[in-house]
C-alpha cells in the first residue's frame, strides 16, 4: 500500500485527537489570594467567561478542584454550600450550562494536615468518619450543579457511601468517577499550588507503581461499589493499566494528565509560551488505547492548536 503518498495517508487516517476528547482542569482560588503558584489558577469571578471560552473551543467538560480558605483538623468546611467548590460549580454552570462539570471529592484541601482522611481522637485515620464526610461533600457538590463527583481518597467503601448519599438526596442521575491513583512525584505541582501536601508524606491508599494487578483489583471494587467510570492517574504512567482495564471492567476510563506531566512535557519557548506538541502526541496514544476522555491542564491550549477534523 502506498501509505507514503500524502493523499493516501490523508484518506486513511482517522480524525485523531479532537477538542471534545479533552476535559479542562480548573484549579480555584479565592479573589484575595494572590500567592504565586507553579500551576495556573482562577477565581470564581473569572470562571464563567473561562468556561464560555472552553465551550467555544469545542471542549465540553471541566474538572474542578477547590479547597477551603479556613482549614482545621475536622475539615469543617468540606461540605459548605457557600464554600469555594460550591461557588465554582455554580459559576461554571452559569457561564456554560451545557458544559459537564466534574469535581474532586476529598478532604485533603479542607483539613490542616493535607491528608485525604480525618483523624480520630487517637490521631489515627478514622475511616468511617472520612467516608461519611465524603458522602456529605458529594451531595453538596451535586446540589451545586455537579454532573460527576470524584471520590479521590481511594478508601474502600467510599464509592458505595457516596452513591448511597446521592441517591438518598435524590441525585440518582449524578455520576461517580473515583480516582484510581498510582503513587508518583508528578503530583507536586498540584499539591503545592493547592495546599494539599500530606503531612505524613504519603497517601495511604495510593497504589505502588510496581503493582498493576492491585490497580485492577481496586478498580473492580470501585465498580462493584457503584462507580460509573474510573479516572486513572498519572495518565502516562497508567497506559498499561488502561489497556488491561478495558477488558476487565464495563465502565468508561478517563486518564488524568497531572501537573507534573503538564510542567515536564511542555517546553517553554523563547516567547514564554509553552509548546504542547509532546502532550498532543501522548494524548493521541491514550485515545488510541481506549481513553474515553483525557483530563488535562492543557485542554484549551491544545484545542486551539488542533486543526478542524
């Protein structure tokens, strides 16, 4: 086959990566927070226009991360209906009602330790109280307008509790996409930007990179508990897991290209702008092996650079 001939190659190729394949990460901060960060952040006031711009570029979904300005040992603001997450969800829906809103559902950005769990009176992890908090938080996010909530602590039983609480509150049609996370140094840009570095130095339930079979086991448990889809991260560290899971679980798989991938796979040009071509290549591979969508900080920049299909 003369595949070297340009006209033949154009005839045979599929559409490749499209803006609709990408979901934009939105890291939120309060209006009076001017601290310098390694990752781009945004305020609630800026959000409606930003989501409109995403929709105009062909991006149909966003993933919101937002913490609490006031943090304590009980993460007491984690489910506040007037907190930054609730206001961010509402602002995104106001700007572009048809854009799908996903959230992170976790206490790491609401307690004063940066941990994904709450401690009991003995200082140790209180699994039941943490799971209960995640259920309350998911309901708050759904009531603010979230389409998909994202339990991120990977605590066994948390997906089931979130589903129970959502159903109890009448949010039967809100989806659940728990995070399936491999331990990695690639999260540091996010953690430092959002104040989510765990005091213990570790995330208790994240999977060791050399244990892919554990990832398959955990993903199956999540589906059994009621997960509608699974987020995998870091995206490029989970390609093999993505391939295995396509054959083993009956739900969509959505890789999350994390902060370290954004910072390390985009070269800064002389004009100060980033070159996103390496990410386009990487995300094309993810789509090729079965990703339903790809969550990325670079969604808008990539979408603007893609040729119309």
